[in-house]
């Protein structure tokens, strides 16, 4: 798997071969992560990344995610995968603000 991340880091492009390998390696989580990238659902704020899911926004900070899959099942979720791919490829939206400031009114 580390070879996958190395090659992705070298290419910085999600070509068909790497997309297929991500799906084969991570299964449904990989498919969801790629779909989130394709749909522009990853945003880097000044404080951390946020991934917009079907029902909520999930905060991703390093190796932590606020989703139930991560919190209750202690497993790598598709949000973490999406952010990792986004960081390597640069495929994400940037917000020049703090995520926490969105909630101040």
C-alpha cells in the first residue's frame, strides 16, 4: 500500500490505473473517497480539512475523523482516504477562513 502512496505522490495525478488500484485496495471506501474528490467535496480550511458526506460534514485532522465509522469502529474511513488522496494530488477546495468561524454568528 505504501507503494501506492509513493506512486501517487510522484505522479500527483489520479490516472485510471491509480484510481483502479485505490478501488481494489480500499474497496467501497476507496470508491467513496474518489467520488468525493470528483464531486469537489473536500475543503481545506485554515484549521483542518472538511469532507462533505451525504448527511453531514466531517472534520478530518491528520489521522482523525469525526465520522461514526472512525469514532465508534476505530477504522480508517473513506473521509480520511479522500483527504489523504487530496493532499497528495492537490484536488481540494481552499477556504481562506477558519472552519470554526463558520459557526460564529
